[in-house]
């Protein structure tokens, strides 16, 4: 609504605005921001002619501010918990969207509330909702926007050959025992020094076709 004050026979006039784009009630002067085009307008109230006095225009200014928008994202998600460097957020938007603050839920994500940068290595593994709150400005209230980010636990694994040592006359392939946590499967096996008949995919060894020796078998957990 508009506030109208005056002296004499100032009531009963009409309202108008320029330029075009402001939703304005010509009788009451009430404006509707949501259906108006963002801009600065001159609103004119015309006191009606009366008692020999001509109509009198009076003006004021009103501004409609575009509601700010924003999007946030973390291009590297999911992040492995082994990543020790801070990972920045990408923010884009329109209007007065900068200068807000960041938060996350549930608890466990190490996040800089000013910059939105996160630190995977000191965070608890899990999936989080990060919220950026656009600050109130220009008559617009705060606006929250969200994105998701995942911290993955570092996988672990152990391997062993239950029958070691093996006699060189054992012709059947001897399987490896693999245990672990996280995304530890799907890796590959290798051995040093050369001479061990080893299946790189399964880790099985064949003693009868291997050179007698002591070997170090390495299982490499794949990146994930």
C-alpha cells in the first residue's frame, strides 16, 4: 500500500506510473511487486480539481528489485576421504546473489561457511546437503539453494595365501584370500621379482610353473 498525507481536499485522486511495467491500482495506489517488471518507477498521484483549484500532481519513486537466483556445485564429487586439499564450490547466479553463507547437513562435513570450500580428509564419510543462503537485499528476503556432495571412505584391503609356502610340484592354481572395506574389489595383482605364475585378475598362483623363490604379491585397489 501507499502512504498518502496532505492538506485540503487532497483525497479521491488517482495513481499512475512510468515507465510501463509496474502493476499499480489506479484508485488505491497499491502495487504488486511479483507481477511487476524489475525497474525504478515514478508514481504520480493526481489530486483532483476542486473548489476552483486545478488538479495537482505529486510524485514519488519506487523500485522493484529482481529476486536473486543462484546455483552451487562441487565438480569433483564424490571425493575420496584421502583428499587433503580444500575443494572449492562453483557458484553462479543472477541479481545480488553474492555475499551469502554456507552450511551443511547432517553434521560431519568440514566446510568454510564463507567460501563454501570443503575438506574431505577431515570430514566424515557420507553424503551431505550443502546449503548456500543468498542474503536479503533490495527488499528481497534470504533465498536458500542446495546441492549434494559425497565423501567416500578410503578403501582398505588385506590379501593372503593360506597354503604358503607351496611345494613346486603343486599343479593346481592356489587362490588368494581378499578382505577389505569400502570399494576394494575389482583391482589387479602383480608380483616381484619375476618368476611367479600369477593371474593378474584373480590373484591365483600356480606353484608348478613358478620359479622357486619368495615373492611379494601386490594387490592394487582401483580408484573410485
